[in-house]
């Protein structure tokens, strides 16, 4: 899955924290997960919570590429 936001006016990545939680729980033996390069819009719906879910479920993961919103990271932590 590849989402490229260059040349558009908003982030095209529409997955949520819950979506990534469900994905990680369903596929715990993932070694590589590439959901598209991060963009500069900061408007995607995934937060640091999505990274936590992935790290808890996918212990064999060595490659991760995904969008996640860093604008509210202090509040999210």
C-alpha cells in the first residue's frame, strides 16, 4: 500500500489508530509494514497510539513506514 501526498493539498492517508490496531492484531508476525511515506500536512488521523499498538502486537517488525500526526504529540503522550 502506498500513499503519496506530494502534489495534493491534504493528506491522503485515512487510516485511524483503531485501523492500525486491528491490522497489527490480525497480523502479529509482520516483519515489514509499509503504509506509505509520511507527508508534511500533519492532518492524518493516526497518532503515537498507533505506533504503540504496532509495537505491542508485531514483535518481529523490523521495517515500519507510515503516516502519523506529530502536531499533537505532546498532548498524546
